C-alpha cells in the first residue's frame, strides 16, 4: 500500500529579492529532496508588490517547478501582514507550513530540526537565535525591551520572529481570528505546545534588509500593546497617585495653617490643591475611558488583511 505523504508548504514573503530567489529555491530543494519519501513539499511566495524582477523570476521558476505558487499583493502591506495573509491562504490539505525569509539568514537545514520537533508533538516550532550579527547598541536595546515587555505583560513572548513551523491546527485557529501586527504574540497566546530550536543566524548574501531601525521600533511598540491593556491602566495608576498626593498635601496645608501658624501667600494653597486634584481626576477618567476602549480593542481588532491582486497557482 502506497504511503500517504504529509504535505508541507514553505511560505516565503518577498519584496525586491531578485538576487536571492534562485539561491533560496536551490538551497531549500537540496534539503527537501532528501525528505521526499516522507513529505510532499510546495512553495508559496508572497510578493509584496516588488519593484524589480522578483515576480518575473518567480513566474519563470513556476514554469519549471510545478510545486511553486505565488500570491501578488496590490501594494506593499509589510512583512507581518503579508505573512499572515499567506498563512491563512495555505492549502487546507497541508499538514503544516514553514515560514522562512528569502535572504537565507535562517539556514534551510533548520527544516530537519523543525520537522523532528513537529513529529514529537509540538504545534509551533521556531528558530531561537543564539548569535546575532548586530551592533552592541541594538543588543542592549533588545535586552531592555525584553525587560519592558515582561513589565507590561507579566511574561516574555518566547516565539521569535523569523523562521517558524506551524501545525495545521495553528493555521486553522489563525483563519478564525483577526490579524494582529505582532504575529509572534498572537501565535503564542493560542497556547499550543511550542519549542525553540537554537541556531546561529547567517549574514545576508545579497541585497539590503528591508527592516530598518524605524520598523524595528514600530514592531516593538506593536508587541508591547498587543494582547494587553496594561498601558491604558497606567493613567488610572497615576490618577490615584496624584489624587492621593493632593489629598495629603491639602491636609498638610490645613494643619500648617491652623495649628502651626505657617503663613502662606493668599490663594497659593487652594491653587496647588485644586491643580493636583484636577490632574488626578483627569487621569482617572481618562484611564476609565481607556479601559472601555481597551475592551473594544481586545474584542475586535479591525485590522484588515493584505489585499491579494492575483494568485498564480
């Protein structure tokens, strides 16, 4: 009886990657060809409206390799939104999908470890970078960010952005949920068994990275506010602090004036107390409004998906 192979889809977002596509496909084929007795692999490239010959090259490879599909978006929606849209468009026959960038910084041989962990029962397998080719400043900021994330959320999201394996159950859950800019956190909150595979990230072979400092900063902000309304509650905290301080200051001024005979300039006491108490009330009411807005935010995040211009299947 012929053994039914498990279908695995390799999802790859691309934007102006004409120099890397050939090496990506050849490198991954060298790995997947060794596993073809157990798995059936296919590729799903997500073109974020590239301005070079990326789409043309992909369609050229599609004529040679029938297991290649391409989704072209109507414009550049960013890497995370394009990945999410690609994941939920993975074939429903697929048992799992692999997400890799086209720059080959995440080595293709990670597939072997990912599949091994998946076969052991893990629903999410992700690459965890032991060594990063980055400046000391960026490493320092990354560590401080992790501390801030733990303060805001009470935990750190272990799933890193980069190379992933997602079981079909994860894909099904993502199809039923709304898109969040911090995709790693969204997957983490699903709660399924996950495990990291340690590796050293390679240097980019060709082209320039599309993820600059401003995008890192934007992504960090998305991760801090994703799935939590703690930042909104900070205003309530400060409101109570200001109100308590105003109340204690009022008592001090009253005691100083009536019992200790301290002289104050006319109106200064009332102005200070009213000002501080007013700040306190403003923070409290803004915090309460933020609580209700936060519940709407958590209930229904209305971030739309990337718009698909054309599917080359």
